[in-house]
C-alpha cells in the first residue's frame, strides 16, 4: 500500500467578507500550508470592499459596534486551542481576547470623552463630535503575531473606520485564522480585509491609493520603505501613523492614541430655541 499524500491547507485572502484566492494564483509555503500571495490588484479590490462598507459601519450605533467587537472576543476565546496549535502562546491569545473586550468598551464612550458642547458668544449651540476618517490601510507588526494584529485592527474599527491589513509575510497564519474568527463574529463584510504576502508589493499600492484616507505603518521595519510609503501617502494627504519603535511593548496599556489618531472632529452650529 502506497504512503498517503498529505493534503495541505490553503489559506486564502479575506476581502469583502469572503475568502478569495489571489487573482494572480500565487501562493507561498508557511508551516506546511499554502498561503495566498496577494497582488496589487488584490490590494485594490480590498480597498473597494472597504470603501463600500464605510457607510454602513460608520453609520452603525456605537453600541452595536461594541457588541460586534465583544462577539469577536467570544469567538476568539472559543478558538484558543487552534491558535495555540499554530504556535501562538496561550497567554498571547488570552491577551488578544482581553484587548478586543477593552476596545469594545470604548465604542460608546469615545463621543462623550472626545466630543462635547463648546461655549460660544451668541445664541447658538456649538457641538463637536468625533467621526471616523474612512478607509485605513494597516501594515501589521510581525510579533506578537496575534496580539499585535488585534492591537492595530481593533482601534481602527471601533471608531467606525474600515481597514485593509497587510499581514506580516512571516506570520500570516495568525492573520488569516483571525479572519475566520471575524467572518463568524457578525462583522459586516468589508469592514476588515486581510492581505497576505509581500508587504513590499501590497503596502505601496495601498499608500498610493487615492481612496485610502489613512495609513498605519506600525509593522514597517525598513526605514527606506517607511519613507517611500509616507511619500506616496502625501499624494492625497493621507493621515500617517509612523512605525512602532523597536521593542514596543504590545502587552502594556494600549491607551487611546490609536483610536483618536483615526478620528476627525465635526463641529455643528445650531440656533438656540429653534
């Protein structure tokens, strides 16, 4: 009897709530599994999906967004052993679950903390309210593979933005498995889109894309690449979050900076007594 040939799992991209293969048909090998190698066309498709999801996601109630992030934490908790089997330490999975919950709690509090009524000299109400920036491109950190990924995705989407994530090419399995979690977490299609493969191919396409409103360079470790991406981002005045410093402690208090950096303030005047 001949020896059985193992069937490798193929990890696909996550775009618009679906799991397509790369349009190029390319893949690469990671831990005995095939992982799709995203192209620039895939990056453009992901931006289209993210843009289509902006209206519904930004228009959802903050309470509803918080519920969905909490559901992601529930689903991640249920798949803990699956992530451990991929080589993610159990305490990192637990920290990622806690991080989802932490950000979920901010969903209906941001407007109260960072918005409010402004004193003006006149018979008017003057109210400032935070609003999402729009479509955010994110270069995910390499390590910690899961906690780092959650720490850049959650603050972007809890504030009403949609994201296109360029996952670390050396740690893609955590990203695509997280996509499987999000696909079953009531998250509308297109709110989170995940590209695996070479960052040098997808990140420049995202930085130059005119329908991307902000780019988070957290996971970029090559200074020359970071400069190239900032230059491309300047073409349509994208908001830029610079790379994380070497040795950044992802297990520490995340603070609110990542959320507020992806918000814009809208100020409304309204006559009193009308």
